[in-house]
């Protein structure tokens, strides 16, 4: 992004050129000495880019270059999308009624109730009077664990 005439960024770009890699630069203010290196690089044949779409246009989507990064598969990852939506719609520390959960999950109350019973059988939720609440295990699994990359 910024490269003075003598900078590590400029040295890396020159090494990339020698390896036949795409060399790109984002121009900076012409009055800044911190932009003089990138301007020199652009004058020397590097491709001028102004946003991520232009970079992707040159090198392709990252998915084409490397496998997707993921964390460990957690039990909640194996739930079907509708059950995950209901689970995510439950408030963290209080019971909620089926109507509230259905609105949060963007489904019908009947579907939400069916999913809640499914989640109860799996140990994610429990009934509290007329409402539903996450179990202690689910609180850790849903809210406390890091999500996959």
C-alpha cells in the first residue's frame, strides 16, 4: 500500500517480479514520500489496483488458490439449517416463547416448536414453563466456542 523508495514492501514487490508473480500497487498521494516507491513500481510495469475486486480479477478467488479454512467440526455444525436457525434465535440467558423464537428464526411457530423438541432431544434446549431456554452445555457450544473460519 505504501512504499518509500527504500522499503521492505518495495523489495518484496521486486522479488515477486523476478519470480514472475503479479505485482500490483495502490497509488498514494503524489506529495507523500511514503508513496514514491509504489509510484516507481507502477511506472515500472506493476498493475494499478484500487480495490479487492481488481486483485481478484488478476489472481482469481481465494477459493481457487487454497482450500477453505475451517475450525473443528462441532456437534451444532451437524444440525440442519432450520434447527441451527432456531437454536441461534434463542436468547442466551432467559426463556423465550415459541412465537419469539419463530420470529427470530424466520419460521412458523409450529416449525419452531418441532425444531425445539428436536433440539431438546439432542440436549441443546430445555422447557421452562411456557418458554424454552438453552441448556448450560448449549450456552458453551453456541455462544462460547470460537466459530469456524
